C-alpha cells in the first residue's frame, strides 16, 4: 500500500526589508524548499511585514480588540482587521516559518507589531486558575534567524534577545515546538560566505 502524502499549509513571515540581500529571507526560503520537498503539494502563504507592516497598537485598535466581534462598530471591525487576519493565518497554518534578523540585539519592530496583533487574550491565550494557557496548538515553528555576529555561543550569546524572546512569546501562545535555525557570522570574513548554507544544513525535515 502506498504511503499517503501529507501536505501542509506553510505560513512564511518576512520581517526583513532587504529583499534579495536578506539572509533571513534566503534561510526561510531554504527551509520552505525542504518542507515542500518532504511534503509535495504543500501550500505557502507569505506575510511580508516589511512591505505591508502592521500598525502599532493605539487606543482605537486596543478598544476594538477588547470588544467582542458581535458588538463591534464598523469602525472597530476595520481597526481589528489586521489582528483578525493574522490570527486566522496562524490558525490555518500547520508550519510557520518566521524570518527574524537580529537588529540591535532584538527583533525588527515590524515583527514585534505582528506579535502584538496575534497575542489576544481569550483567542490565542487565556488565563486559568492554573495560570496562562496557550491556545495555538499543534504548530511547528521555524525561526530563520540572521545575525552579523555569532550569538549562538561564546561571549556574545547574552546579547541575543531574538531567539529567547520568540521562543518565550510563541510558547506562551501555545507554539512550543520551535526550532531556531541560524545564519550567523554574516559580517565576519571567512564565516559569512557559508553562513546561510550552514544554517540550512542543520535542518532535517521528517517526511
């Protein structure tokens, strides 16, 4: 009997504005290529936060997000659209690939804005008598992280606020299966030329 082919819905989150020059985009694309090779027919939805950034949360948007959907005014529905769309995308995805360049030791503001829109009490997490509970379950997440220096180990490891933050906030929302794939040393001669390929070589995709 033939083994059934498992196709996946893949969500690709782009946060770098550097397009073809971006190592995080190249790394994410390579991960997605491996996913599609292992699971032919899988679909990809691209959310480019650099080209179409999410607005930062302000009073009108916060009020809309705290208002039940059935009670929102037309203006509040419009204000909540980014958040509702982003949450629908992650709920529909089986695998999420997040491109995350390290900017000044943290994530780009575009990626932080996206996180602010998907972190919704009562929808993507809830507080219970036993503490907070993430509601986004059953997802596999790959963080395609790019950095000019070496932050996975050594004296600069303590300056990496990308991987720890993303693993913490995604885990809070229920996405605990997170693999960080690094293209690092991109500004270091002798390391930079192979940094993306080294990161891709570390990724093994189960069929």
